[in-house]
């Protein structure tokens, strides 16, 4: 594989038996429930030295192969499967540069991030059937960059707005019982993140 393409320099790459990638797909498919069509549709691919990690909500799978990084790519899970399965090749070759990814001979625009070494942004650890509480916990456990790269910023913002509205409803219901808004907020925040002492504004 060349170190330069029409899209620019190649900064990371890997080459793996297609059968190994299909095995990964069989495992990652378990993260998706047919009843929840809009759930976490992205696959996070992390290329390290001689190792590639694939992450979807709740599941991570790795393969050892010819790989040179480090880099991270975010791509539609279904589209990545299509790119790999589209051609009956024994070996799948992937090249990555600034905002692009080439799978065999097909180029697609993706979100990319490159690093000086293998100490890179953490993968977001969400359960398979995650809910609003799991999303709210992200703000205390991951950096803004990690949340943004994993395309969860909008979902976190929605969850925080929902929490704020629900707290206002609860305060209105409990007002006759002289339970202060601060007590309500403290109880809810400690229930969401029992290990965190919360003074934060919602």
C-alpha cells in the first residue's frame, strides 16, 4: 500500500483476513436490537500497532493483524460491513488519512483522529440496552472530546435537557410538602452517579 493517495497522505493502515472481520461482525451484531433501529449506529475503529479494536454500544472486539497506527475512525457500522462484504476478497486492506478511509479500493469520508502513541482517547463504554441514566453518566466519566468523537454529544445534551425538565416537574409536585428543590436535585444526582459528589449545575 502506498503512503500517499489522491486524498492525501496515509497516516494509518491495517490489513486483515476478511474472515476475521466477518467474525467480528457476528459478535458486534449482538449489540443491535431490531426493535431499536436508531440506537448507536456507529462503529469506532482503533488502529494500534499489530492490533485493531472495533467498538459498538456495549461490545468491543479485537483482532491481531498487520496494522500501523495509532488512529481512530468513526464510521457507520452498517456501511463498514457493506464495504468489507461487498467484494469477495480474502484480505481486506484499509488505509486512513485526514477525514478519509479507503477500504480495498473504495474511498469514504469519515471522522478521524491521530495520535503520537497508543495512549489515545478512550472508547465509550455503554451497555447494550443503555438508557437516559447511562447517557447522563458520560459527562462525569469522559472528556468532551471523547463524547464528541463518539457522536454522543447531541444525545447527552438531550438527556440533560430532559433531566432539567423532569426536575422542575418533580419540584412542582413536591412543593406542597415543603421539600426544597436543592434536596430533590441532590437526591436525583446522587442516584444517577452515587460515586460522585455533585455540586454541578444541570
